C-alpha cells in the first residue's frame, strides 16, 4: 500500500479534533498533521496566551482550560 493510499484512508474531512496540551511542541505537530488530513484542530491548553499564539498564524481554534 503506497503512501497516498494510506493518507486517503485516514482523511479527517469535516471532523473536529480537540488536542489537549495543544500549545506544546507535540500538540502543534499533531495539529498540523490533522489539518493536512482535512480535519479542524482545536488546541486546548492551560496556557491560554501560548495556545492563542500557536493557533493564530494557522487559523486554528484554541481554548483555555481552567487549572
């Protein structure tokens, strides 16, 4: 199975994916992969300003979680 075929199997078109810890390095990496697969990533983090800063340049949604 080729890479293109695998990518089509994991399409996330019209899906919203909430990523907890989304302002961190792994969270933002996952957000980019989700967006490439057609999904809408939502970055959720206790660090609201950092989540906002990470989400803004790429038009992702962000949430600030209460501590």
